[in-house]
């Protein structure tokens, strides 16, 4: 579609909205303002929000490509249609129930009530949290044996800037919808008129009719009880006897993690200092540019507190408390260092495996699940202890799906799941990454190393000495504007066509294209089929052992390029050597992305 056609299409859609949106609606004035702003109008209406790796996500405002009451209502009606008639020719389901949670973002509570009203308008019962809760608590609520649900919704945009919000959908196992189900729900959504076919029952009336129930303290207690039961598999005696010796600073970054994280850690006996300026719920996340625990800037206030408190560990959770970032230091008086998602994941994986191995409780068929862009230090650790590693596509939904498959088949015992983007899961309380139990695991791990005279930074250095250093890096190549999707796809097309030159001067030995689901061995010319689902991802392997992966983000207007040193630096090499090598490769990769 040309720019002119796109603009005309957007204008037509805006006029439709102006005819249907009531003048007293919250977004009406913003909708009218688009009349004199062609660029903004086109961006708001030229396309529809679609399901990515984390469901719907977009900027708040009027329009089909924005998060608002109408797009939320349309998505929820589509979900309701899918739940009542999941497959063509199958009978309608009855006595359906959906759980809903929301974070601290702008409009999150309103969108949660909107979704609840639409579901209740379709005769579907809803269990709704009254106040913000972490995403993993929604997964847990869906899975509750005493009141199981067929689906769940979380209103959140995770770590995005405050102008964003989102809509994640979960199945009856508490796992985010995977590809086939998400496609089916999206098909239902596309068949809907957001102004004519969306049923709605006022939440107050729904509550009076018994269709809407609010989740309370009982569910919170059950969740925390389940987490403590999982943690008891590790070293509960260590925690009981020494928890008071560990000093930690925690910032929830104005999100939903404060209450459950603080409660769990205090129940376990840890002293915990909250960053008070970031402890309150704030939809604008006023103290940070983005509430993203992957970025060192969010730790600024915590580090100021650390000067007096001298903690061994500093950690932060994002607004829906499914991701966690960690800072530690090599010794007293030294500067704090932020650990990458890969580094924290490798430390946790090693701690879990060695703890269970030392106590003779490591299952013979134990397995760790990670994404294809997660660093490979985990693979080396698991190989030593004969723990299987399963790689999945990016998105924790694939890890959750694998957990369910193993639970049904008994083939493997799930031990730990991780992704490089700061998400981890131990145990089976939920089917999504969980920063609440991860905070307790990081505390216990730090406590264990403290008893042996090591910090987490020291412990990471020990892993590099034992298994060889592994370095990783990530390029986030942002592409904004109405033609952003097309430009990203053009870049992926060029990468597939010219994959040998993405890293100039480096020899590609194999290429895995998840769009065609084929792996090409360049030395033999042999092609083999990949077993993972189709996805717009390209992964390249190099003669020195490094690998590179390109994938468009499923939640933001960017393309991501992941680099890993992999087997290039065995035991005896230094981590600085590996990091320098990845930095060299990163410059080459950036040059490829910047080419016209």
C-alpha cells in the first residue's frame, strides 16, 4: 500500500470512529485532534494491533493500531467467541471461567474492567483481581485446582515506556497462548465490528448476578504458600539459619511486584530495604525513562541507597513482575555491576542443579528449557551434570507449553526455564516467568555463596574458570513509522539473501531459517528440517563457534540481533577476551544494519 493509499485508508477509518465514539468518551477529544495531524492519524489507523510474542501491545490512544477501550473490547469478544466455540463444528462450551489481572500502568484497571464486562456479557464467569498483581500470579490463579479457569488475561505492557499498554491471553494451563490458539483468537477478532458485535455487561450488574467475582487474600496466600513449597526443594535450612545475614535492596520500579516480593522475602527471614521513591504504584514511572530492569539506569536510586546500607545484592522487577534484574559487586567497597539476563540465568541454573545433585535429589530425567537466543553457558553446565537442555523459540509461552507436554508424557522432569531477557522460572507453580520466586532464589543463591566467601560476581567468575567464558550482546535496531513493519521485513529479506556478509569476513558454517524451518550446512550443502514452529527468525553459526540470531521484536517496532561467543573461548581464556570478540562482531553487525 502506498503512503497516499495508507493515508486515505486511515482517514476513512477515523471517520467511522468519529461516527460511533460517544462525545463524552475519554478518547473522543484525542480522536478529533487526529483530524489535523495526518501522520498521527495514519499511524493510529493504518493497521490493526496483532498478537506478537506477548499478545497485543501498543501505544495508548484512539485508533485500530492503539490500545483503547474499543480494541480491548474487540479482542475480548474475539476471545469469548473462541472460548465458546473453540473449533468449527465442535459443540459450544458452558460454565466457562476466565481470570483477569492487571499491572500499575495507565488504563490497566479500566481495561481489566472492560474485559471483564465483555466476558460477563457473553455469559462467561470472571475472577478479577481488585488491585495490581504480577503476571505470574495470574498464571497461578488460572491453574488453581479448587476453581480452574479456561483462560486468563493480563493487562500489561511489561517493561515498555508509560505510553504503552498491552493485553496478554493465557490458556487453561496458565500458559500464554501459543501459535495455533493465538491465530484462532486473532481470526475471531478480525471478524468483529468493535462498535456493533461486542457484548458488554456493566461490572456492577455482573457482580450482582454472580458472574463477576473478585480474587482476594486467599489467592495471594495460596500463591506464596506454593512458592515457599517450591523453594523448600533447595536449601531451606540454610535460609532458616542464615537469612538475616544477607543484606538486599529492592526496587519494584513503581510496579506490581512490591507486595508479593516483599512479603515472600520477609516470610523467609531476609532483611530487605525498599527504594522508597520507587516503591509506590505510579502509572507514569516518574523516576525512570523506562521501567526496564535490563537497563542500568533504573538502579540509580538503589545505588544511592547502597552507599549507606552496603547490600550484597540489589534487584529490580518490572511493572508486571515477571522479569528481574540484578546488581552485585566483587567485594566490599567495589562498584556494583549489573548482571545480564544470561549471567543471572547461568548462575541460577548452576545453583539449582548443584544443590539438587549434592543432596542426591537431581532427577535422572531432569531438563532445562531455554530460548534459542539465550547464552550457551547453561548448555556447558547442564552437560557436566547430564541434564538435558531443550531450546525453544523466543517467548516464554513456548517454555510453558513444553512443561505441559512433559507433564503429560513423563519424558522429562522440568527443572528450570530461562530466557536472556531476564525471565526465569523454577518449579511448576505457574507457566510463565516469575520474578517473585526468582527474587527468593537469587537471595538464597547469594546467601549460599556468601557462606563460602564469594559474591555473585565472584561466583560468575568461577563459572567462567570452570566452563570457559561465554560473552553475549544484543543490538536493538528500532524502526518507527507507518512503514516500520515493511522496513523490518525488508531488512530480514536482505539478511536471508546476504547472510554470508552480515559479519564481514567471518565464515558462516550453518544457517537455520525458522521461516522455512530448514537448516543448511554450508560445507556439505545438506538441508535438514527444524522441529520448532515456523517463525521469522534467522540464526547463523560461524567457524569460530560464535552464533548470531536476527528476529523482529514481537512487542516493539524493532529488529533484534543477538550475538554469542559460544565455543570460541574455552577454558583458560578470559572473559575479557570473549567480550572483546563479541564487541568486534557487534560493530560488523551494526554496519550491516546501517547499510541503505
